[in-house]
């Protein structure tokens, strides 16, 4: 099945093609068609399964196809997510997906000053990605009005429970219009989340993807416990010991990927980064140089790395541990392919130990600890 067979319109197909998306993932195959038909969705899926595209494309397509006289001012779609990292990631995806449309989107989250976010909101936004705390704050300041919302996405609902945002969600729900389409996603369904889903979904289509937990047996997995401030020094030491290895390094953010390139450049280690802010030509050149061994080190975000398929990749380094355990499986699966052996190194700081535990619980394996 292709995206074209899911009746995705041309501007979206063009954007997907430029980013290397060809065939939809299982969650996209199951969710996009009913979502395009205005059905509510109950999705049970983890990050890394392609669910951001599954809920974004129908919303973008609906908004793009609305006639000019049907368009109303104000925020029309709200995507609610538990963490600023995930909110930023979703907004980066929207940059890619809306490239050939006039749809405007923005992201808001706490922990930073609100001025720039407020300025963007006042300039006009169709799709808003938000964390609950900042959203409620701006609603209380009468900066955000949710009365025109037609599409509502609650992403990673079970993590809302873990992060203590569930009460904020319940406070927000009465502020949303009753006549809207709701897309509800959660990796697990504890009782409180199941009850919440039943209270806000109308005759939903249930879509489910089994989490991928198996790690490739041909990949040796090692772990370094290292403070965040010492990661760059460890990385340089490791890369200088064996410059011949083709190494793919994962960063959680685009800014982080750029910073790693700068650090390696100062250390005399040639590298390139690929992420959503890079042009398609720049990404293709970086990938081509990496495959031809013109450069030995490539730094990537998880989203940008989806198009990477290299049979003889020696080493994967998790400079940042992914927020979601399944993403670790996808990352290290890029080495040890086609019968070749591979190595995966993971850097774990104190604040990342919980995420490490999630990975070990998912895979059923303890990573081998190495000393610096």
C-alpha cells in the first residue's frame, strides 16, 4: 500500500516524497482512512510507529481542502502532548508535512518565556501543538481561545498520567467544542486512561500496533554511565580510537545534532548532521558522503534517520537516550544488518536512568556496562 492509495492529496504527497516517505506504516494504514472520513480514533501505539503522521495528515488534508468561505479565524486543531520534547518534535514534523500548503502551525510549552510564543499565536495559527501547563496558562490569560477547535489530538495519554497532567486534561476538556473530531493515542490503557477515552470519543475506530521489542542478535550493546557535561569528551575519545568505523550518532533534538557537529569539528573529526532544518539537498549530500565514506560520522535525529538504510554500518551511538524505549530498538537496528555484526553504545546520564530502565524492561536485556 502507498500513501497515494490512502487518497492523500498532491501537496502532502509531494512533501512526503521529498522526505523519503514511501509506504505507510501499519498504524498509518489503519488510522488515516477512517480519520479522513471524520471518524474518532482510539490508537494504541508507541512513539516510533509513525503515529504523528497518522494523526497529522488527515487534519492537514481537512484544513487544506476547506473552501475559503468555510474557513474561520482562530485555532482549528489542537495537538496536546505531555512533554516539551515531544511537542517540539511534532511541530518539526508539521514543518515537513505542511510545506506545500498555507496551513500555519505553532508550538507552545513551559520552561521558557512566553513572549515569542504569544507573538506567533497573535499572528494566526491553524494547528497548535501544546503541553497542558502552558496551554492552560495562556487560556487563563485570554490569549488562547479554543472555541473554533474542530480537531483534537491527545497524544501519549498514558504519559499524561505519569507526568501528573491528567487533571489538567480533565480541566481542559469542557473548554473544547462538543462538535469535533478526536484522535486519542496511548501506548498502554490503564483504567483511568480507558475511562478518559470512553468519555471523550464517539464511536471510535480502534487501531493498534504491537510494540517492537526484539533487538537484533547480531548487535553488541554496551552502556556508558556518564554525566551530561562529559558526554562530548567521551564521544571524541571513542571516535579517535577507531576513525575507520562508520558511526551513526543519535541526538534527541536538531539543536543537539548541530552542537555535536561543532564539537567534533573542533576536535578535527569530520561529520555532518541531518535533521528537519536541513534542506533536502544538504541531507542527501550528507547521507551520500556517509555512504561513500567521505565522512565517517553522521549525526541524526530520529525523524531524519528514517530514510537511512546502510548495510555495513559499524557503530550506532545513542548520545541521548530516546524518550521512548521502542525508539532505541529502531536506532540500534540500523547496524548489524544483512548478516553483518554491529555495535551499539549508549551514553546514560543521571537524568536518563529511568529511560534506560524502560529500554531494558522492553528488550529483556541488560546492556553491558563499560568503564571510561
